[in-house]
C-alpha cells in the first residue's frame, strides 16, 4: 500500500486548483489584449488617420498609465486584497475595449489607452504576487514560467487571429470580443481563493509601506532593457511588415509566442537549479541578436527567425527576473517588489514606443530596431555583473 505524501512533499505541489484558475483567467485576460496587438497600430493609421509617431504615443500611453499606478497597486496588493486588485484589473479589461468602439479621433483613443493601462497594472501585479504565494519556493521559477505561459499562449494565436478577424467582422466586433474575454477573466478571478497571509511585524501600522522597492531596482533596470525590444515590436512591427509587404504581422507574434511557451518552463527550472543569472544573461544576448536580425530582415524567413530569437530571450529572462525579485523580497514586501519590477516593464515598453517612434520619424526601421538591440546589449552586460551574487537562489 503506498504511503501518504509527507508534509514536505505536499508543500511542493505547484498545480493546485487556484494556480490553474489563475492561469486560465490570465489566458483570457491576455487574449483580450493580444487580439489587438497587430490591429491597433493599423487602426490608428487607417481609421483615425494618425501618423507613425502618434502610433507610438498611443501605444506608449498604455505603458505610461500602467507605470503611474504600479506603486499604488503594489501597496494595495500588500495591504488589502490580492484578489480584489486582480478583479479590478479584469473589469477594466472588460470596459476599455468596449469603449474603443466610440473612438473617432487620436486624442480620444489616447485617453482610452491611458485608461486601459490601469487594468494591466492592477491585474498583473496581483497575479504575479498570487503566483509567488502559491508556488513552493523551490519551484518558484517554474511557477513563474507556467504563469507566463498562460500569457504567451494567448499571444500565440491572438495577434494573427486579430488580423484575420478584422477582414470578416470589422474593428467594432473585434473590440466587443475583447471585452467579452475580459469579462470571462473577471468571472474566473472570483473563483480564486486568496492564500492566507501571516501578519508580519513590518506590516502597516508599525512601518510605512514602501512605494518603490529598492530590492527590485537593479532587476528593474534589466527589465527595462528587455522590454524596450518588446515595445519596439509591439508598436512598429505591423507598420514595418506592411511597408515591406511581408504578409500577416501576426505570424511574428505567433512564432515568438510558441517559442516563449516552449522555453518558459525549461528556463524556470534552469534558473531554479543553476541560478537566475545563468538564464538572464544568455536571454538578453538572444534579444540583442533578435533585434539585429529584424533590422536587416527583407523576407518572411528572416522575420520569423527574429521572432524565434526574441521568444527564446524573453521566455528565459522574464520568469527568471521575476523569481529573482521574489527571492530577494520578504513576504510582506512582495507586492511592492513585483510592482516595481512590472513598473520597469512599463517603462521599457512606454519609452521604446515614444522614443523609438521619434527615431523612426527621422531615420528608418533598420536604425530603430538596431537602437533597440543596443539597449538589450547594455542589459546583457549589466546582468552579467549585477546578478552574479544570485546564482544560487534561496530555497
């Protein structure tokens, strides 16, 4: 007769009911966002008659608003309820796409994207902390990897599907579909049981809450360098593909996402076993090569090679750097730490959308993507030195 699992074995379970519900809700949440990835830049140019630089502003407004509210969401996640903040984020993702149907000018769309950014700040901060609460410490990198998979599974099909659907149902119907996916995420968030938290002597009332976590600042710098490459692709790849007549831009996101989905669990396990730097540094190098390849791509094959390289880099760096921040943060500061890190993600996407949009205005796509690759290279060099002490993550 088999022996019952020991308490230590029970604590190592990762795929609990609540972890699975969170991943499913995150998949719907991400689907609401990624259906619009390859569509919105074209919508701004063709339907709202915006310039390329205005595409950068609109896409960047999403990240800027998320950055502005990250500290507040981190504070509320630590002091209030993780589940409540998760639900607020899902609700915004239900409302914002529905309001897109009323956008008839660039300024209106700019305001709606700013509002939409509040949703990703709330949802992803709360979701990241819940994953950290649910995952056993020895499987933390793996847990972050699988959580990230739920985001990237949606990206695998979302952008290409969005482009395909536009030709059949139009923009308004696509916006309503995204609103419905946000509603589905909201429903699933209500079923999650928030993990109980032990009170800490450092909890509010004895010590002021940190709006920004110093622990997350250096990992946040690496995250900025990583997400600059992501912002460059999100904002300008559809325009680049259209200008070069390379086909459906959603294919780039599909290949990128498939590679991310496949690489995330392995990257998480590798970072758990060999240390975070052993995954972060090679991942940043991959992002540098990806942007260089994209800068000189003149065929669909070159485009998809760049997508695979970017997926490999992002799939390794993101869960590893999230796990690194959690490793270094006490339980009562996880919300602030992850909010600071995700704020860095927002900075990278927002700055790249706005600044690289200005670079594109005066140069061309080749120079713009090379600039993004240069930033990733700086991140690789920084990670090589700055994360060395964390090659053996805490258990």
